[in-house]
C-alpha cells in the first residue's frame, strides 16, 4: 500500500477522533496545527543574464575574447556564445589538432566570462558551394578528434550543431547533396552521438532532418531529456520569422507549414531551440513574432547588429516601459517568477516543516540544461543545504501557476533563532556549482544574491522552546511518510513500541485512533500505554507515532 493511501486513511482517522469528542489541535508544539508565514514577491522587469537563455553572440574560434563577452553579458544580458570553428584549412588534412588547441582556448575564454557554448564546425562560413572534403571518412575523422573538447567542456556545452556540410554548415549546397543525402545525414549524426556527451543536444538545421535520423517518432514527456536518439537530437532555424517556409527550413513535402510548426512546438518543449533572423518581412511583425516565438518555445536568438529585424524591434514599443526588442530579450527561454512562498512559522529542532511555493514560467521556453534544486538555510557563518527531488525542466511555460510543496526535516541540534531561507537552481557539475553565472536567477525584486547565486525567500524561525525531535539532518522527506527517520515500508524496529495502546493484545486501527484522541485531548497515558504508543522509541508521543501504527496495521 503506497504512502498516499496511508496518508488518506490517516486523515480520516484524525477526523474520526475529532468527531468522537476530541477538541481541535491545542497549542502544544507537538500537536498544534502549525502556523505559517507567507512571503509575497514582486516581479523584476529589468534585463539580466541567466544561463542558457536570451540573446546569443556569434564568434569564430580565433576571435573569441572574454573581454567582449563580459561587456555583452552586462549590457545585453547575453550568456550564450555560438562558437564557429572554420575547418577550411583542413579540407585536405586528416589532422585538426592545431585547430583543436585554438578551440580549447576559446572554451576557456567562454568559461571565464560565464558563458555557455553552442558549437558549430564547418569548412566555410561564406557562400561557397561544396566546401567540405569529398572523402566522408575524413569528415567523420575530424568529428572523432573533437571528442575530448566536448567531454572536457560538457559543463558549459549547451548544444552542438551538426554543421560540417555545406556553406555555414547548414546542410545545403554540398558535395553530398542539396539537401544532404539521408545516408550521409545519419552517418554524421551517428558520429556526433559517439563523441558528444549524452547531456548535450545535437541540433540539425531543419525539422525534416530530425525526423529522417530518428525515423519520424514523436518525442514525449516520458522520453524527454533521456539518452535515446529521439531525445538527444533537436533543431535550429537560421532563417526564423523570414518567409512562409523560412527559406527552405520547412522543406518536407509531406508537411504543411502548420504541421511543421505543430511538430516544432512539441519537439522544442523538450530540446533546446535557437534561431537567427535578418530579413524584414511581415513574419517579424510584433504580433506574428509573439505568437511564433512562444509556439516554438525558443531559448535563444542571435542579436547580430546586421539584422534588420533587430533594428525593427528596437523601434517598436511593446509597452510604455520597453521596446519589443527589450521584451524579447527578457522573455527568451525560461523566466521563473516567484509569486509567493508559505512556510511553517516556528520550526522545532529535530522536527519537520513544509515549504509551499507558487511561481510561474513567463518565458517563451523552458529550462533545458538540468539544474539542482536546493533549499539553503543560513545563519551567520552556518549554512545548511537540502537537495530537492524536483526537475525544473518540467516547469512549463504553458502551465500557468506552478504550485509545489516540499517537506524537510531539520537537525535536532539546530541553533534557535532567525535563519534566512534561499532557493537555488544551480549547476549539476561540481566545476560550476559555486559559480553564480551558471545558477538561475528568479525574476523578482530583491531576491537575488549575486555572491552565492541563490534566491532569497525570507526569514524562518527555529524555536527555542519545546523538546527537540529526533531528526539529525536537514533534508527533504516524504510528507506522507511515517515519520522522522522512518521508511515507507515498515516502522522503526529498534526500541519502538508495539502499537497496542489499548492493551488488548493486538495492534489495530483502534489503537491509532486512541493515540490520536489522547494527543488531541492532551490526555495522559499510563506507562504501559506510553511505551506501546512510542513507535519510534524517541521518548515522545507525536502524530508520527500514530501514523506508524496505521502503517504497521496496513502493511
């Protein structure tokens, strides 16, 4: 029987005990209904950088400079670099080690500036047809040589674009076809899958290319962010908001434009999608752009100064506070806005408390690179951190209000007084864990701590009165589980009571009801009754003991 069912039964027992004449919860720290304090938050509409979202800059490997990236991060909220590796000098060479050394230096510069990287290699970044080697084996060999670069920089590598074929690596006007032959598409993608870390998405230039290599399957939430080919391959659009077919982006003769957009809307819910635009048409008018960018869950766009669309958007007022360009800058990718938080008012050391959050994702897209969700408590020089079992990549921009509740234990030796509570969405990589540039900032006034990379929720109080509980750590626990330190399968065995509160020789639901009624009434039990009811053997009687009795009877 699962914890939820046991929790429902326990709730009915509480109601039964109340109907049998027990008063409402008393003021006792063990039996009182916990008072809560609520925090409300104001949205921050300023422009600030957040990892793996927003505008991206473009630079060839040999032109990557940390200094220019730092200024763009501050002024434009940029946190992504499209790093282009021009391999044109190696068309007739198998060995690209000289270029790899330069690529490694470019990654180092990006890291020092707090950027994440989208990587693309090609044999020309100009309008030159058939630029790549005629020997496909040489191309696949070049891909294989990039493995160490990709794996060494997995922590800051956001996506690898397939590239390599055709001008700009866009898979057209190539020796291998226009568009690229299906068999070559698969060979290149297979080679990339072998060398790119599983946490990093491989992006192809058109939706039809993605469907070709994955067999046309549809990505679902159950398979999302996994290691299958379907989950690992996405697409990018270098002509977004341009024409009816975005200059051949929607080239599948079996799909209408709307069907392509519908496919995109689903697939980019679970894979990162970025775009570049330049030609000014009605498709980039504000109303059209708003609908399409949101439908496509777009994470990032190039804000290249040559783009006529960027100039157009800067001249359009979104509202009386910002231009449309400014609105898009703030809305690309995820945008988590806290609405409120509710937490137990006075928390007894060794016991538990519940944190309830209400937030919204007001961005066009969603979080794509996994983050650790953590609740952090600080008092002076002391810091306690609890990891939360929650994947923020599923905080969908279409969900409206997102409500979450988490229950935590606190250690019995926790110092009483005021503690500051923070929420963190930090990198899963130890190399970036303490780097605020790779932690998510919530879009709220006064919550961001730039030094720690955490978001301040408010102050909580650890009580100085009452006997402490038995918990030894600050950690997330199952709100519907049996009690502090217990498991979902069986109650504590060492030193615990029998559960036979009424002394009739057997343990039944009636014993749980008797204990609940005694706790609600403030009724004293005899020594024998107390010993039988103290299921976790901690020398105190609480509702957790009653829950353990229920669990013992039902399991």
